[in-house]
C-alpha cells in the first residue's frame, strides 16, 4: 500500500525522535516541512504549516530486535491519522472516512483495505512482544546545531 499503517509496537510507545530532541524537533520539523512546500507526500494537498506533519519512518528487524529510523515524511493530518490507525481509533476519529481516504490514495477496495489492516495489527501484536533496540542515528544527517 502506498499509504499504509505505521503501527509502533507497544514496547516502543513514546520512544521517538520528538521526545529525544525536545525543542530541536520543532525546528527540524519546520525546516523539512518548509523544504517540502508544506505538501503531503501522499495526497499532494498543500496546507498551512500546522496541518502538515513530519512523520518518522521506522524499519523493524525482528531477529536483531532492532528498530531503525530510516526517514521522514511530510504528510497532512488525514494521511497521518491513517498511518496511526490504532491511535485514530482510540481518539474516536471517523474511521470510515479514513478508510475511504486510504482506499482512494491506494486505489484499492474497502475489502482489500480491511484485510490489510487486519494483517498490520497481527504484525503489530507480534512486534509488541519484543523489547526493541532503537537506532535514531539517521537524524545525524541533519545539522541540528544549525537548526
């Protein structure tokens, strides 16, 4: 899926770059969102700065128990809510609206989307049993001292 779920394992909740960088996160986020012209990488909508989010992209290596930050995405609040499907459910967001948005972006049926979501949560459950070693070294590609 082009626009998919990015479910963070329960054992990694709140272990993110925003928490690690503190105030520097806001500067990094604004810098990258500005470079991307405040445009969502999925639906190409251009929004005000507050409605375009900087999303961390992680890769998981189960055998090594390694969670690695591999990049960032500039995405609108709707696409971000799709990425964080579980959190969106907890917040009581309109899941039918989000599912339809995801189907439109991915050019898939609602049944295909629902099957994909089930598989993502199966994988999330397995990943949530692991205590991950987290590698955030990707951020070293940015001159945080200049931000």
